[in-house]
C-alpha cells in the first residue's frame, strides 16, 4: 500500500494510465463554474493559455498564475484524492512552458511540492484546444516518494 500518494496519481497508476487530462474552468456569476469554451471562426488561430484554474474529473484543481515573458509560472495545486492519512492541503507548483508568443498550443512542465507528505511530483504535457474550442491539458507525470534506505529506491518512483 502506498503510504503517502497525493493527487490522482494512485488511481491512474492502478488503472495503468500515466496520463491525465484536465479542463480549464472559468468563474461564473454567483460562484458557478463552467468549462472554458471559445468560439472560433475558420480563420482564427486556436490558442491555449495555461493561466487560470484547471479541474480534472476527480475534482483536483490547480490555479496557474501569470506566465511571464520567459515562459515561467507559479501556482497552487489542491488534490481531491490522496492515500495519505494526513489532511491534504494546497501545494505550491513551479513550472515553465515554451514561450507563449511562439506556440499557440505550448508544451510545458511543472513540479508540485506536496505540503502534506514528503513527496514531489513532476508533470509534463501540452496545452491543447480541442475541436469544440475547449482548452485541455494532456499530461504525463512521475511521483517521487521519500525513502530512508537506498535499497528501497526501487519503490520510490511511480
């Protein structure tokens, strides 16, 4: 049994899928949320922006603050799923993407330092716009747990 596995990671690993898809949401009137969807003419270029709040289908969410001119960004991640007995908390994230002015659907990577366990996750992916004009993130990830003994290294990365 995994002792401290934040995020949706355990579920996706158990199912044999190392990918994750999340959709961007916008705050609406009265605190309601709706998936972000754009309307584009046949001649417009679809552009995906990492900035904003993203939610996956299990309820975990992250908010990415402004992406600077170098493509660097920070944010907060909150997981709705965890195997740790501790209460989950918001965790900081730090990342980088290809320069926003160069790519309309950029690749990116970020690290989450889980504040409620001694583990770190790294994500890499691409910000895409689907056929309906919705922004989605397609990611792959690794989770590294802390191990006391070098002989236990084999079970520390998921």
